[in-house]
C-alpha cells in the first residue's frame, strides 16, 4: 500500500459561473451539484475512508493551499466534512499554480523525503470515486520510476474550455501510463473538432501525481528562478491560528505562472494516465447543466424554478424570494440571485467571464462581491440599505465571536431571532435570548458572541451618517485580524 498526500488547490475566482461564483466567494465553496460543495467533495474523495478495501492507495491527511481571504472558509468546510487537514498553507497573494505546488512539495519534503503528492484542483466533479482511485493507483508505477504523472480524460465532444494532451495513440484500455507528446492550449472550435476526429488527444484534467523530491528537481531544472523565493517563503513561514502563512516578502518575488508553463511543458519525464470515466471542471453553466439530472426535455431546475414547454435549458434560483419561470425556452441558461440575474444562450457559456469584466469596468459591486459576506465567525448579508441606515441579517456559528470594536459614525440595534447571543456593551455583559433586543450607542465598545451549540441569528439595524464596513475600530479579535 502506498501512502499519498492530497494537495488541494483552493484559490481562483470562477468567473464563468457568475453570479453564483464571484471573486469574494468562488465556485469551489458554493453548492453547485447538491448540498456538498466541490471543495468538500474533492477533500472527501481524497480520504482513506473513501478508498475501497484492497486498494493499493492510502491517503494521508490533505494539505490545502489557499489565500488569506478564504482560509477560514477552507477550515470550516473541511471541519463540516469531518476532515482534519495536515496543513493549510496561506499564499500572501495569488501566484498561479506553479509556486503553490512547489510550496506544498517543499512543506512535505521537510517532513518526509519520500513524500508522494496528488495535486488536485478543488472545483472538479468526479462522480465515480472508485474509478478515480483505481486510475491514481495506476500512476504509482510511473512515480516509482521518477516520472511526473498527469491525468487525461477521454473527450466526448469538441470542448473549447479545456486544454488537451497529445498522446501517441488513444489508450487501448490497459490503463498503463503512456508518454506525453505535448500540451495543447484551449483550442478554437474548429481545432477542437479536428483533434476529436484524430483520436489521440485527451482533455487535460489538471491533476498531477509525483514524488515531492521529483517535482522539486523539475523546478530546479526548468524554473530555477522560482526555487529561491518559494523556498524562502516556506522556510520563513509562520503559524497563524492553525494555518501556515507563507512569508510575504519572499513570496512576492515569485513569478505568476502555471505549473504547465513553468515545468510540465518542458519536462521529458512525463507520463499520462487515462481517467476513463465521468469528469468535469465545472467551468461554466453548460457544464453544470450536463452534470445535473435533467427531465425528458433536457431541462434542469434548481431552487424556485418552473419550466413550461422548455428544452435543453437550465433554470436556477438561489434566492428564496425569487421564482424563475421559463416559457418556450430552447438552449437557455437563467440563473437568479437576490442581487443579480444571468440569462444567456447555453452555447455562449464561456462568455460569462467577459461579462464579469464588463461589470467590473462599470464599477458594479455584484461583479466581484457575493451577497453574503463570509467571516471567520459566520456570515452577514445586507437586507436594506438607505442614505443613513442599513439592515443586516447576521449569522454567527456556534462558538463564534465578533471582534471587540466600536464605530465612529453609527449606532446599532440588535434583535436576536434565533439562538442566544452574549453581548458586551461597555462594561456590561449579558445574554440576549430569542425575541429580545439590545441597543449599542455610537462610539460604545461592544462585542457579539454565540455561546451556544446552535447558530445564532440576529437582525441588525444601523443608523448614522456612514454605515460602511470600514467604520470599525478593533480592540481585540480572536481571529487575529487587524
């Protein structure tokens, strides 16, 4: 049995799945196919408890690589999935996949010189867990020979959203690793159709298997300029509330580059293993449609959605206050949230990313900001905003605590509607139960906590000359935020 450490890459923005996926809360953390998020599904898939008895695989606890904004989301979703990670590495800023993978390799090498790592994006759909494990096990033979293994998927249609792998011939079903001729960037539709017809191209799944020492050697050979900054960032990393924060000064010197460009396209010790089962990178609403249960007319409904005489259509509402109704639609995707609605032809799903750029250029906050603002203690959302007031719903997780703080421009009224809050205002600390309220005067030092075992929800009414999120002075914070 071979022990493998999963490395989960949990950055990115997922703009092609806007409005459900946004920069502040990207697709890997959103429930796209059922209740489980893609990140949780990926983490669960790469645990020993998911492996069938008799398999050659055993998974060690995972290492997750993410950025500072998502660190508490990663920790919370792993906890909710019952997974205790070996480490959560925090990138000071996004530098693409090459520095992230090298940092994970160096971290593992410091503990085990023979560590084997399976690098996987955290936003893919892989429904057949056993088939995936069997495929990973097939790659171990090549890893034992010092080779870098990538995984390819048999294409089912001329997809333009994926990169491709050219192999000498389409695999014969033996499952054995085979040599890679070259990587092919995301093609135009005509080129994708030609490659599908030629029969010796696979979709690039972006999943890699190798010994940590071998990928480090590959970086030394093909991207040596990355080694110094990344090694320094790992060497000088500091623990931070259970996370490992990579050194920002060293990290800033690393190039922003993908693992394909930095290493894989230059290495001569690559092998490809075919994953011959269902797979999707969930890279657009058309992919969500293809991977969701549809009715006899090819219609996929989610949330409050109703279809009348529609065909090959996706209708989705992620707001309990919005009902989406489609009449006579063909090949349409319509996704509604309480602050944004997307309606487009299914064949133009990849252009959603461009639409987000247009919205960002217009200064539209919905381009990047999710309606729910996730924090280490839970989340909040604005229900009503006026010129001198704001109404919020605040959800505090069991044991969660907001910082001890004050405001210069607003006072607050809190009404508890679920659970019990422990509230500090000045020198007074009291429990506020469901259907009770408390007033926080302007300038008062205050804190809100949830001492219970169930979520606590309250309605906050802010009044004052300014109700922006930056009107805050923090005195104490259990999450070490400034």
